[in-house]
C-alpha cells in the first residue's frame, strides 16, 4: 500500500513530527512511503499545485504530518490546502489521516481542521495520532505509533472511515435489525435509558448486538432502582462507599466496570442525555476521580439529531478521553444509522480483541492534570483517589524531571548569547533531532 506523507512542518526534513512516519516506514517495509514536503517547499507548490495534486492522487492513503501551532496547523499547511482546493484536486475516495506532535494543547482543534478539509475534498478520513514531541524516544511511544498504524490498516482493509458532520432535519430514519450473530466469550455492557416508547433506540441496540461478534449485557438504568442523585456529601471520599444503600455501587463495579467495553444508549433530551442518565453519571462519584475503566473501549448509540448537538458530542468524547478510554464513536438514527452502527460494532470488536489504545488528546491530558493537582492537595480527604493516583503513576509533576530542566537551562544560556547563537547556526535543530535519528538508526523491520 502506498502512503504519502504530507509534511506540513516549515522545518522540512528536520521536522521532529516527520520522524514518526520515518520510523513506521522502517518498521513496515512491505508498504511504500513517500514524502511530499508541503511546508518547507511551499513557494514551489505555489507555482506547481497540480504537481502536488498528482502526487497525492497516486497514493492509497495520505498522512498529514505537522507540529501543532497555536490551536491549528502551521500556516504553510493551511496555504497548501488552499492551493489543493484551488487546483480542483480530485482526491475523492482517498484515505486520509494525520500524525502530529505537540504538548497536547488544543491538538483536538488542529485534528478537526484537517479532518474537515480532508472531508471537504471527498476523502475518507480516519482518526490520527496525536503524540507528545518526545513519544518516539520511549518504548511506549513507539508502541503507540505502531498501534495507530495497525488501526489505520484495519480501517482501510474494512472500508471504514469517520462520518462527516452534517445537520439533517430530524427524521428518525428507521433501523433494520439483522439476524443475530453467535455471541463470543468477551462481554460488552450496554448501559441504556430505554423506555417503552423508545422503539427506535431499541432497534438500534438490537442491530448493534446482532452485528457485534462479542457477547453483550444490557443494563437498563430505568430498572436498577436508583434511589436518588449524588448528594455531594463526600462520604465516599475516604473508603469509596456510597451513602446510598440501593446496590448501585456493587452493580457498577461488578457488572458494568468489569466488562470488556462499555456502550451507552440514550435518546437526546434537551441537548443532553436526560436527567436519569445524568443521575447515573453523578452516582459514579463513588469511584471518585479514579479512572478505573482506563484502557476500556467506549461507544454510544443515540436516538436523535446528534450531529446538531456539538456540545453533547464534545462531552461524550471528552469523558472517554479523561477516563483513558478508546473512543469508538457514536451512531445516531439521523445519518446512515445502519451503516454507522455496523462500523462502530466492527471498531469496538477490534479494540477489544487487540486492546487498542491511543495517546490522550488535549481533553484527556488537560483533564487529568487538573485532577492530579486537585487530588494531591486533597489527599488527606480523598484517600482512595490518592492511593489510585499514586499506584498508577499519575503524580508525574514537572519538577521531577530535574535532568531535563538542567539541560534546558544550559540550552537557554547558549541561546541567550548572540555570539554563541551565531556560532551554532542551524546546529540547534540538528541537536534536537539527534536522539530521534538514533532511534531510527536502531529500528529494524517488524517480523
């Protein structure tokens, strides 16, 4: 398969982001990788946009590679996309994804920008990899890059892609229910707010269960006997035991959080999930701020005009990110419900089978840093949270990286001297790339 790397960094071949693609090229020699330097050679593409369009048209999948600059992509890549659109470039049906490096500050808006532009050109978009700048230097980061590539191949081989955001008029398209497939040992729990009048949602759940090649367990929160909403009393902070004695905490831990994946199912009510689902969410505070389901895939089945509910879509994805869960997406009955349900079932089964995860984005990284600082200060009260955060290495405070801080002081001192800065010239960039090139030198093809 031919992968074209559109390098949007103004540093060209000296881009740190590009090194991840070069690493994948060495690990996967059975695929062809080529690089189109969109950022550094932008003046050339200003004069020859058709040549860029031709190169992109020859690839099976286009990977946009860039560092996140100020909420979005570098201006050079923005201009390159303008040139492509102005050249009436025919990329319809091509696969597209992206690899970025950043400190996760608004990587989400940068990724959405590329997704929207790729879909504008009729491309089939697959969620990309948002890596920290130094991830490639660690074994964990390299493993995450390979997981991303495996997931990319899985989507291409199965004809999957992310749906484009559309805003249809509410219509409730009927959902067909195919014959149920044989269930396998793994267990996916479906937590639903399912009333007698929610026939459409019931049909969506039935189709999902039929298409998912895994065992399922349906929990209807209308039937579990919640006595009331969270009181905010903090009685559970010390020992994790809720003041209510309605059995919810046991059901949550023994039946829901013990599953291999969690799917929520609900109708849109007043731009949200409705008061009953909010009660269910709030009562989960018996787990405090402990991300006890991290690594578990999650998805949603929604009856209603979800594409028009941007805030609700953000809440669903952000909750998964902060919890350390792989978000498989949400299907609704307004846009190709059968197709999207089938795609989510396929993705979820893949994630369960391969234990697929990906690096957290801005929501996940930022959310956990806020909780990390909060629990550290309140450890005397939130004892269970403190134990959990300590055991899982979530107290990764910046001041602990003393060696890196010392190195940055030395580099800063050199950079502050006009004479040394002139003498160093471009060697600063070379120095930054040295550890990445050392990784690439030692990298061997995957067997």
